[in-house]
């Protein structure tokens, strides 16, 4: 019992500890550990019962032909073969999802950083702006999507605005070339969430850093580049990871606004797998899609973590 | 020593967590078994729709329970968008409904043995489907076996703005109108950029009606797709020309500019289109407003008379606890004892032809101005019958995808339907 957390002295019947060094813990730390396990247990039970179980099951189902009604038939890797070689709509949806993630995630980060930087200045009505920028995050996505349907109408307010600058706006949600940019526009609407986190971190940067920099003659751009940005990189990194996962899993906006149309121009991976599972009753095929997506997200997250060493700065981990 | 003071190892913790998790799973599994056992008179009935549907079905269930006090029926109304998913999950979890509303996707279930064949029950009850329901009697059949009893069934009919027709001096439309009559009326009633003559046929049952009127069919009687036949191509092109050539029908872009979720129905109610073809469901709300003066008529004809029917039936799921009892309930719900409630509650056209031709339907008590309700029984005499293939949902998706460019005016009907036909042939396996 190398991992035993209790001192063997209190339990004389306990077999003697092996030669490996046993870390003895103080009573308060032991109690803390027990409380930790007690309070984390609902989550762990929930994860094991409702997440891990279905996940393992879906690995099996992805190797079967299953309509959810009749017993599954084992087909080996047929679903994956079909996915990669015979299904043009999957490739289209995957391409669309990459397109969406590649633009919406960096855009969200840049917007969030820019807005937070602006709000960090001593401007009038700062609190009002802060509220206004965060407000869209609080509006339910369904309501936002409905509003965007109106805003993005071919003769809607957005195209009206573009018209003032002499730009003939596209039909956004109805145009295969513009429907993805429209969804990206909708994602930028939610930049307030990142802004608030970044702003809180910026507020926490000690003023001495800026004072010292000012004495050294650093301008505001240099201060931002050498102090503000490195200090907020952990939050940017957090937003990057969450943004990547969220973007690859985009569902509601597509489901409400376009149903993947026109002609799959806005079809994404998760709405596609939803259709396969619940409209066409191909749960095995849908499970295969979900595992492909899982691997893709995992790869991108790993790459982000790997490269993070080069640009994310943690104060406690000075190198 | 309390629980917090006992020896506590990580491994021990994980073991107990796993045991607890297994317990949760076991308990859930047991839960789905409870309520079993024969002779249970509690029936669960799933239907889709909104408030009107809920009230109508509940009223009919109340009448059913009054007639058979030994029954108790629980109504589960599910939003239309998520109905299929919910029912799928219920059945897959082993606790499917006893009585289940089905429509065009009936054979998704029957082809996978999820519905009970009803032929024996029909014979035992001496129910004559053809005399009770007319042409739609055995519409919910798969491989010559009946899987659902028709419950609601109304043809698409033409709603027209009576006020506009009268001021333009156009006589009321009839079933003998041709495509040319419709087009010339639509042209007269169109005011560019303000009002359109006709709401259009972008929805599948509507352009399919045009295709059948032109002598075509989307799926032939053998269940094979024939979407690229000359008759279908010509009919679809005509529907497209109404939008882009004659400009008497709002385009997708025009509808998007009218507001969120706009289509023919709200546009007609707002007076933006003078003619609209759709199902019964607007009759109730139009009867309550004064903005638009309106009436209904059967849809026009092409080379032939043909029109789509909207309907639904009641089926018994594989997991039903007491199929005989469930059938007894369905028999009552589709009889002349329950079907008048379908119309008196402003819900739909009852499938029961006797009720459809009764005064209860032709002049409902809630109708203030006279409306030509005769249009419904008249239309059902020339309604075309769709072949409800098991791959119904995938077929619809193929049309939605393949016609996206067509309804934006970027593609002709022939190439669009050729692509769709190819996709349909791969979706629908040859027997």
C-alpha cells in the first residue's frame, strides 16, 4: 500500500509498509484529501456512469452498423472506410468546420484582447462599456441566432450599413460563399466572455511594471508588447483551448440558422453526425464521425499545448 | 470513528466509485423494466404539435376514457422538431410509447420491425379501412402490411385573398383552373416589390403536386426514384419560373427580407401574397382575424388533377404492453365518436370520411364567416399517394441540398434533378 495516506501507527493490523519511502501527511492534510475525494466524487461518478460508459460503448458502435432499433451488426472498420473514401458531405463538413475554427478562434482572441486593452484604460463610462461588451454572452444563443437572422437578411440592417459605404452586401445566410463568414460574425458577437477574463488579468498586473517601463522610456505599444501581453498569455492560452474545442463542436448556430444549407455550404461535423444518428438512424456511422472529430480536437489541443511552452508565460514557473 | 476518519486510499476510493457507478447503471436498467407485466391498462400515447394539438388530443382521450373506463391514457406531446429523436430514444431504451403518431416516416419504423403489424387486429375488429378512410385507408402500409390507422388527413388546398380577387375582378378559383389560369391571376395580383400573386411551391409537397399534375412521380410504385423524368423536370422548372421569370412568387431572398421564419403562411396572413397552397392548419387562425378577407378552394390542375395530402396515423409500437387494448383505443379514436373533435377543436381534417362529409366538418360551429370547407373532401378525391420509403428523411435531405441553388435562381431544374436522382439511387437500395 505505497499509496496509503494514513500512518500505519494508528492501525496496528495493517501490513508493514514496503521499503519505498512513505510520505506521511499531517492530520489536516489528510482531512483535506478526504474532503477533496468526497466533493469530487459526484463528478467522478457522473463522469464514469454518463460519459466514460457511453464513450467506450461508442467505440464499439463505431465498428457496427446500428440503427438503434435492431441489434448492431459488427462491420469492422467499414464505417471509417466509408467516411474517408465515399462520403463527400463529410469532407465538405470537415472543411467547413476547419474554415470556421481557423478564422473564428483567432478572431475571437484578437477581438477579446483588443477590447480588454481598451477597457483597461481610464476612459469615461468604462463600466457601461464593460457591461455592454459582456451582455451578448448572457443572451441565450437561440435568441442571438434569431436576431442575427434579421440582421443578416439580404435587405437587413447589416447590408444597409454596408450600403452607406457603397458596398452591395451579399445574401449572407442564403449565399454558399458568405454563410460561413456570417457564422464567424456571429461567433465574434460572443467575444465578451474572453474580454472579461483578460480584463481581470490585466487589472492584476502590478503597476510597478509599467512605472519601471515608463522610467526606462517604453511607449504604450512597447509596454503592451513587453508587459501586458506576456502577463495575459495564460488566459489567452486558456481561451485558445476552449475556443478550439468550442469551434470544432459548433452546433446550435448551424442548427437554428441554416440547417447546414445552402447545399451543405455551412454543414459542420457535429450537426452532420446528429443528422446521421437521429434523422437517418445510422448510429454506428455517427459514432465513427464523433471519434474522428475527437481525435482531431485532441491533436489540435496537443499541438496547442506543445507550442504553448514557447509563448505562454507563467509567473510561478520562471525559466 | 466516523466515515471521514477511516483508512482512505486512492485505489479504495476509485474502487468504491466504480461500484457506485455500476450501481447507478444497474438501477437505471432496472428502472426501465418497471411498469411491465401483462394486463396493464395504462397506455402512453405520443403525438407532436403545439397547444392546439395538445388540447385536441386530450379532449379525444377524455372521450375515450369515458367510453372505456378501464383504460387510462397518458398523452405525451412532443415538439414537432424533436419528436422523431425523442421517440427513437424511448424505443431504443425499451420504453417506447404504446400508441404513437406517425406520418411520412412511418416506414423508418415499420421496416425495422418497430411497429406491430395491424392486419390481425383490423380483421378481429372487422374494421373496413377503405370505407372508413376512403383512398388513404391503407396509406401507412409496408410490404402489403398495414402498420398505422389514418387519423388526420387533409389535402393541400388553395387559400386565396378574396378581397384582392374581387377588387381585381378575378372570379373565384376552382379545381378546374389550369396552370395558365393560375399564372394570369397571379400576374394580375402582383405589385412588384410589394405584393406577390402566389406564395410558391418551394416546399416539397407543393412542387411534388405540380409534378404529379404533370403526369410525373418522385418515387414510382415500385419504390424507385424517378426524380429526373421529363414530367418532373418540366413541372419543377415551371415552379422556378414563377419566381425568377414571371416574378409572381417571392424568392427565398424576398422571404428572408420579410422577417424571421417567413414563408407562405405568414405572408398570406399579412396580405403579402394573394394565393397560398398549404394544409388545413391556417384555417383556425385565419378565422380569428380581420386583416385579410379569405376563402379556400381545391388546388388547380395540370394535365391531370393531383394534390398532396398531409396526414398522420396512429401506430402501435413494438414495446406496447397490451397491443389489443392499444388497438381498441385507436379504433375508437379514428371512429365517428372521436373524429368530430379533430375539427371542433380547430386542429385538422379528420381522416374519417364520414366525419369529413358531415356538417360538423363542413360548417364548424367556431367558423364565423362561411368558408368553402367542401374543398377538403373534394380534393381528397384526386389526392396523389406518395410512396413512403424507409429512407424518407435522407431523400428529403437530398432534395434540400440539391435544390438549394435552384431556388436561388442559380441553376436550371434539369441538372439539379439529375444530380439528385443520382444521389437518390445510392440512398435507396435496389431490391
